[in-house]
C-alpha cells in the first residue's frame, strides 16, 4: 500500500470518527475528566513535542539548502 493510500485512509477514518456523536461527547467531556496535574503534563508534553518537531524540521530544511 502506497503512502498516499495510507494517508487517504487515515484521513477518511479520522473524518468519520470525528462525526460520531460518541467521539464528540468524549471530546467535550475530556477537559472536565482530567486533573490539574494531568492537564499540566499534557500541556508540557505538547510543547515538548512541538519544539522537537520544529527542531527536526529545521534540521531537514538546513540539509536541503545549497
């Protein structure tokens, strides 16, 4: 299976799941289900992941420069 087919399949499944009433209810309820410590951990993890992705993108872009 090519990468394009995999990406398209993931996109279709994600879109279908996002339209599900159960998934929408879970997303709405998620903030009230997390403790403050878990919220802080989730925020820190998201920031660290975004930073790492930025560093990786910078390295990859630097390699492509002449």
